[in-house]
C-alpha cells in the first residue's frame, strides 16, 4: 500500500481523472482532500513506488485531455 500525493492548482481536472481510478495495475482511493492544492490517495499496486509514479504520470498524460497542459507534482511514498 502506497500513498500518492498530488499537488497542483487545477485540482478539479486532476481529481476528475484520479478519483476512484482503477485498472489492472493500480487502484486509488482518496485519503485526504482537505487542502485545495493537494490531495492524497492510497494506492494498491504490485508495482514498485518508482514504477507506480511513472505509470500514473504516463496514464494522466496519455488518457486525460489535460495531462499535457497542467502543471502538477505527483509523488509516491
């Protein structure tokens, strides 16, 4: 189980993609969404932390219309 922390100013678009995101490699659940520019998810995955971070960034960039235009940071702990 990992924690995925995402920081950004356009959280509405980021959350539309990541809230309750699930596929064959990862399942995300919201842990903390009290901050307007940061959200923390719990992530269930067999991937390593570094691989999961790369995977989530790639998924957002390739599957979201906002993936290549928004500035955000994504860290897996």
